[in-house]
C-alpha cells in the first residue's frame, strides 16, 4: 500500500483544481458596457447655409441619430441599394427622404436669431423643434438631431 501522507495532498490538489474550474466556468460574463449613443449616427453630407435675422447667416453641418438598423432597412425598401438604381445628386447621401429632411431643417433655421445658434440652451430648443418636425413630417426614424459644426456671421 502506498503512503497515505503522500497521496492525501495530491488528492486535495486535484479536488481543489476541479472545484476552482467549476466555480470560474460558472462565473457570469462581464456585461458589455451600454453604449453612450444608442442608434446610428448619420451626418448629412452637404452643409447648410441659412439666412438669420438682421442680415446674418449661419453655415452648419447636421447629423441625425437614427434608430438602430433603420438606414439599411430604408435603403433596401427604397431600392436604392440595387445596381442600376438612381444615385443621389452630388453632395447628398443615401438617406431616403433626405430632401424633405433638409427642407425641414432649412425652414426651422431660416430667420432664427444668431443667439439661437450660439447659446447652448437656445440651440437645444432649436434641435428639439427640428426633431419634432422631422418626426411629424417624415418617415425617417430619427431619435435625435445634432448640429455638428456651426459658424455664424
């Protein structure tokens, strides 16, 4: 018979390794961090040049946060992803109803006061108004509006 004093530590080591493997195998995986921006960011490729009050004007770029997966689905539904389909004019992107979106944004910003674009709280109000109009007058599944670059003269 073998010496039990030598065999006991080996058995304890094996049992410990098996128990540890079972414990760590069942440990929950670390949760993926929640994204800070939910949805797809789509920047309208052509900038805006709008007249403001008092003869001033603004040049700005606009981005939209779209519902996740909306853009791909809308492009397929419009048939613009097929070979031979008409391509948008230069400077315009692939967003269906982009011309309507641009029209709404232009209408909402034209005639605004310069401070409405310069002061953050007032700019937020303009963005809320644009968002409401886009939801009301288009089929675009937009969740938020961003003014990515703004210059007021």
